[in-house]
C-alpha cells in the first residue's frame, strides 16, 4: 500500500473519529476513491482505531483515574449501561455479515452525512434554550434513561455517515445533559465502543489468518502515532467548540459533503 494512503487514512481517522463528521463515512468515501478495501488489511483498521483510543485515554486520563473512587461507581454503571446498545447491534451486524454491505453503500453514507448535519443544527438550537446551571444534568447525575438514550444514539451511529460523537452529544443535549457533560460522557462511551470494534476486527483477523499484505510494520506504527496525535488535537478542538456553541458549524460542511456524495453516486447510476 502507498504510504501516502496510510497517512491520509490515519489523519482522517484521527479527525473524524472525534469531530462530529463521521469517521466511518469519510473512510468509506476515501476507500472507494483510493480503491482501498479495508477487508484486505484489517490490521490497519485495528491500528488506527487503537490510536484514537489512546487519544481518548490520554485526554481524559485524570477523569478515568477518578473511576477508582467510590463516588464514581454510579457513573461507571451509566457508561456500561450506555454501551450495551452499540455492543448488541455491532456484534449482530458482524455475525450477520451486514456490516460490509452497509459500509460499501455510499448512497447510505451521503444520507447519513445529511442526517448528522440536521441533527447538529437542532442540537445547537436546543443548547441555546437551556440554562446550563439550573435546567441541565451534570455528569455525576446522568440518569439510566439518559444513558440508554445516548447509548441508542451511539448504536445508530454505527451506520456510516452518522457521527458517533455528533449523535451522542446531540442526544445528551436533547435529554437535558449539560454540554460539557455531554462531551465527556460521549467519549467515555467511545472507549468501550472503539475498543470493542478493534477487538472484533482483531478476532476476525485471527480467525481468517490474514497476513499483513501490502503494508510494512513501520507504516502501521506511523499510522498509529498519527491517528493518536491528530485524534487528541481533534478531541481538544471539539470540547472547545462545544463550550463556545460552535458545533453547528460542522453541519454546513456535512451538508456540502453529503450532497456531493449523493450527486456522485446518482450520476454513476445513470
């Protein structure tokens, strides 16, 4: 594989995993443009996911250490509860073999981009109508209902083009969770979600016995490092933009990309 492709995919994974623009959707589009089939080298996907997982752990390291204290046991249970829907749906799609068909359908990706764009606009309007201190829920008091609804949003975001971070943060805002708490809870949910996805790919790699064809181990190492560093920067940027009420800016980008993808695919079908 051309090393330039590895770098591009690593940068896109790092940016789009955390910014609300859908990493799966962008990787599906790039895979088609580059004629790159991720099934032919599952190791790269695993490594890129591992890089973004490290970015979350480093960014929220102090918060993760607090889970060792009894006062955070309740929040840990909410994270586990919110992770269940995505776990069930993700494993089911893998077992049924539907994941490959879904991720290869760029019409679905384009619609997912447009859905995410609209969701971001609505959530920003919701955020502006809420009083952060009086009418919203801090992260320590997130309820089981809120955790499940945010978890369902994360499960829906398995569909390519629908942003995991965008859908979970938007759902948190809709259910009355404080904006800062939405971001933190969203990325706490991302740890088992990204780790679980990487584990499924690793098991598939081990089961099929696929060798590392077309990519050198040093390229995997660079891809891991790039996705981790870029992911950390993207995560910091998202938290800052959310606090300033700038999340809806991404919607205009997604509208443009979504329409371009739909026009491209409809033109191809003529």
